[in-house]
């Protein structure tokens, strides 16, 4: 690819992300030590896209890029970099570049970076902050991990509730410390307890003599600093919040959480649920094979134990299998269909628990629904597979056996897909993490046992 081609591509779409063509060109520029070409490739990209490029190339290429690129890593890029390579990037930066980068960030972004670093790197970043910012970050880091206190930014815009719109506008225009992004002015009483939110839009559209309390939003919620961040994400999603004040145990204002941070948590929760349902740890494509092996081995080992249990059930019916070899051909159909049905129910149940739409008040109704659909699907597939088996082997009773086993296993799968995550959640375990192995065990054991037991009962 020529320099002209790259330049033309940049002009055509300056907001385009790091597609494979651009990433390949970046690697070529790094190998050729072509500083100007690398600058031309990276300059049009958004900070998030530059972070993606850093994640997609190898560790040696990352180090060479950081040394070759004329533009220094700024705070926005640093906050966008995936946590799996962030420590590596921080170690590659000079103290001067790192100091300048973190000074650009709000306290919540600095805390997010610090959480993923070892103590020496944390101290390096803390030393780069101004005294006031360092105190604010250290106070945030004192809150429990994955809490609202870690998620909030300390920079808040407040006003007494008896101010007018004109007073607020004059105050905001004269302030030189405002956060880069904020959506509300928080009204507080003399004890710094939040009373209401006023959106910037209402302030700008109201007359100067209007009292701020008269144009405050009707929906107003505060969040405890110790509240789990998953609860924060739920509140933002449930009540369509844009920002929310964070308070301490005495209900005094200590910070604010904005919608971008809450949605990041929600996105991470979704991703985490998907990975855990598959028995995969919270790794990334940047992890090496050793780390990936360590993450996946435990649940693969659990699955091995459950497979041994299912095999033990099969061994109880060795005599039946030896007399009717066709059963060995048909067994995987029953277990597989049950497993797929259970996975469907499991995915719905885990998501419903995460969003709090599955509760004690509606659990019984949902269980009845799952029983009904399990029996209906079981009956439909029993007729289908029974007819196929009859035609396949020419023995109508084998069709009856597999049909009955299908109904039993689909019923068990429907219950297991719902009740297992519900039970684990009641016991305090993460249903997304542990449900998959238990559900697979239930469908395999019930499927094999019901099929082989019915075969022995009916065919022998």
C-alpha cells in the first residue's frame, strides 16, 4: 500500500476506525521505522480507535509504536486502553508523558486506570497529580472495589437551591475549574446534602430571575458511595438517569456519576455474563496462551467431572446397550436437545436476574411458563424424532422410547435452566458463573437415564 493510498483513505473518512487495512499499514510503518507514515495513519483516529490499534498489535510492536509516534499518549487514549495491556503501556511511557496524560483526566478516569495497575505504577501516577487531585483520588480508592465511590468523579457543579438562573449562569461563566463533561447543576443545602438536579438545558432556556428549585427535575435519586456499581448501572438504566449525585453515610455530597460511566458498567456486566455462561474468564485477545489456559482450565475440569458422571449413568445400562446397539446412535440426540433447551432458558434467566426483572413476585409464574413451554416443545420434538426413528430403524417402539425420553428431558431442561440460576442467586453465588456446568449435568444425566431406562423397560 502506497503512502498516497493511505493519505487518500484518511481523507475519505477521517472518523473511520482501525480496520484491518489500516492496522496492517501501521505494522508496516513500524517495521520500516517510517515516522511520518505512522503519524499520517494515526492522526485522524479517535482516541478509542488508537487504543484498539494498540490492542491489536503485538507487545514488541506496541513498544516500537510508542517510541516512533511523534504524538504522545494523552489522557483520553490512556483511559480507552484495555486493562489487559494498560500496565504495559504505562511502563513504556516516560514520567513526563505519563504526568501530562493523567493531569488531563477527571478523577473517575484516574481511579479506573489505577485499579488495574500494580502498586509501583499506582504511586507513579499519584505522584504526577496535583495535591488536591491526589487527595480526591486516594479518597475514591479507599471505597470498596466495584463500588459507586470508585466509579464517581469528584468534580461536581453545585449551587444553593435559592439561587436564580442568572446567578447560576454568571457563576458558571466565571468558573475556570468546571469538569469537561457535566449535565446537571446539583442543588445542595448548607450541610452539602443534595436536594435536586437542574439540567443545563433548563437553565439556558429559563429567565434569569427564575429560581433554580422551580426548574429542578422531577426524578431525583442519590446513590450511596458504597453501593455496588452493578446497582448503579441498574438505577441509570431503570430510571433513565443522565447523572446522579453520590453521597456518604451522612448523606453529604461526595461526587457524581455520569451516564457514560454507568453505561460502561452495564456493558461490562453484559460481557461478563456472556463469558461466564461459556465458562470463560475475563480475559482478552491480548492475553498469552498461558493466561488463557489458566482461565479456562477450571471450568473445563468441572465439565470433565460432570461428563464422567453422565458416563457413569450410561454404564448402568451396559446390558441394554449391548442388546440394542441402535440406542447408542440415538442417545446423543436426547442429551443434545435437552442441553440446547436448557441453555436457552439459562440465558433468559441470567439476564432477567441481572436486570432484576425476575423476582420473588413473578418467579412462580415464570416457572409455570417454562414448564408449559418445555412440555409443549418436548411433545412436538417427540413426535418428530419418534417418526424419524421409526422410519430409520423400522422399529416403532424405539420411536416411542426416544419420544418419551425427549419429553422428560425437555421438561427437566426447562426447569433446570430457570431453577438452577435462581437457586444459585439465592445462595449468594453468581448464576452466570456456575449455572452452565450444573445445567449440562442435569440434561445429560436425565436424558441418558430416561432414554436407557425406558428402553430397558419397553424394549426388553
